[in-house]
């Protein structure tokens, strides 16, 4: 995750330097960086700062000066707002636990009643 974080930080810096705040690529990179920071780095405070900064810069863009179509940027802005609302509503960061592996399939019942559509398996051959 460290390498991915470094790549996101570099992409966000390059997007902020080379693209208008209203450019869909810039907004998308910052949205993804914020979500990555929250979900994988468990850093709610930094994720909030990234999302707030992106929204503040987009809000400063005059309505007639949007790069490309506002339709392209609107869903990204909405996602930034929704994530911010969720992240701000959390009082403290929950402890992160590694994902648990999927449980094994249930064992067949003892006595082995088989479904009529299944063929009976022969016992293993002796060694």
C-alpha cells in the first residue's frame, strides 16, 4: 500500500499542477486518492483534507469556465460530497482488521444422505 500511496500522491500533485480544478481527470484522481487514503491507509483526517481541497478548488471555478462538460464532473463532485458527509459523521476511526478468509463450504451431513442428482463417490483406493 505504501507504493500505491506514493503513486496516488504523485498523480494528485501532477493533476493539480497541470489540469484545471474542474477537469474531470483531476477531480477523479483526487476522489480516488481520498477514498484510498480512507479505506486502505485508515487515515480519515487526510482523506477529508484531500476531498475538501478538491471541492474548494472546484467551487472556485466560474460556472462558464468548466473544462469539458459539467456533466462529467458532477458525479465526481457528488461522490466527494457523499464521502465527506460519511467521513465527517464518524466520531473516531474504527480499528482496521484484515479481511477474514471466506468460510469453507458446509460439511455434508453425517451418514451421508446424498442428493439424488449426485453420483455416489467410490471410496479411495488403498495405498
